[in-house]
């Protein structure tokens, strides 16, 4: 059984006319790394809100269809219980920072405090996560006085610290420079290898290609394409959609068009390099 299963889900935010999700069906299995891509306004964040139970428990509106987490409908889940299973890093780090804590340390510890984690363990975990995310030097600073990129890392740290089995991460790198982005992806990759289920919304397609097992392409509130990363990212149909595919995949498809196909269409530079080297032999 899939860990998260959506069947024919439609959802409309209150006071809006159009559906943000429209007849959407998909499923997520434990331990896999999912990338969600697609146009702005396609419904990616709304899907995250649903999986985390903010829809329908916080956002009212009209929800139809089934959304099952471990077989139990989202409408029946207690949100506090769900938050101990599914960590959610919001797209906008300003939403996530509580505003009530005076240091980064306290801010990152907030979830652990709610879970009742013993103090010594809490201190150790917070410091460890802050160092991983390169905000160790900021733990005494006021979270309200940080830059966007720093806030994004603090928001991320507070969720990683909770050590949930599943992480829903909505555009964690939108405020970060290339180096910060690379760093966050390394951390996400480490989380993946610790057997967590990861659902990541991200526009940086090369990083998606490098790390994700499965991909969902969202368009108009529904899943337009889904499947193993390699299969989805080499689809010709995607060239006609607003979702992007890696440049090397475009190159691979162009080689096919030119009648000089590589053994397969690559999605990462490394893969392209190997395929070209093999062909050279
Ligand atoms: N809080 C909200 N209230 C009303 N409409 C919303 C809200 N959040 C998103 N929407 C609408 O829902 C649709 C999907 O948006 P969203 O899930 O944010 O897409 P994405 O994350 O893919 O950019 C859009 O039409 C957007 O305007
Ligand atoms: Mg979004």
C-alpha cells in the first residue's frame, strides 16, 4: 500500500472561482524521493498543503475525492499527530518563522519542544542541524533580523530537527545563491539516504534530475506526467509544455532528431559524458 494516496481530488480555496486542484490522482511510497515540477500556479503548493493536512484543517474551501495518509483520510487525521510524521518546509520562509522566539536556537528547537524531547538531546540535535545548514554561527541571533536566505535555512533546520519520516519541502532554495542551493541539496540527499520519504517542489531542473527517483509534473491543478525521473525528464511531450527538462536531455533529443542518437537520452551531465565517451570507443 502506498503511504500517501490521492484519488480524484479536487479543491477550491474559499472565495475563489477556479479549482486549485482538479481531479488529481497520485501516490507516494515510503523511502522514495519525489520531485514536483511545473508551471507557476499549477497547484504544487496546494498539493503540499493537502498532504500536510493544512487543507482541509486550516484552509477551508471545497475538497472532494480521497486523500489517504497511511490509509486514513486526511479529514480524520489530527493535525498535531500528522505534524510528528510529516515535516513541512514552507515556500515562504517568512511564514514559517514563528516570530515569537528571540534566538535562532529557540526557533530551531520549537518543534522539538512541542514534541517534549529531553533538554540535552534537544540541544545536541539543534546544534548539529544548525551546523549542517551552516547557520551554527547565528544561533544567538534574532530570527527576525536575518536575510531571506538565512531565514530559509532556519526554517529548514527547524523541520529537519524534528526528524520526521516524511518531509514535504516547497522550493527550499528560492532565496539561496548557487552555493547555498548546492548545500541544501546535499542535505536533502543525506536525508534521502537515511530512508526518509521526500517530496520536493523545485524549479532547478538539473538538481531534480540528479537527486529524484520519481517526478510529477503539475499543470492546471492536476498531474500531467509522472513516473521514474529518467523517463519523465526525457519525454518529448514535455518540450511543448511549460515545464522544463534538463539541457542535456534536450541535447539528447536533438541528437536523435539528427539521426545520431546516443544509447539513451541523458538527464545529467555525468550521464551525458559517459554516453559520449562510450560512443567514442
Ligand atoms: N491561499 C490561497 N487562496 C486562494 N487561492 C489560492 C491560494 N493559494 C493558491 N491559490 C490559487 O491556487 C492555484 C494554485 O496555486 P499554487 O498551489 O500556489 O501553485 P504553485 O505552487 O504550483 O505555483 C493558483 O490559481 C493560485 O492563485
Ligand atoms: Mg508554490
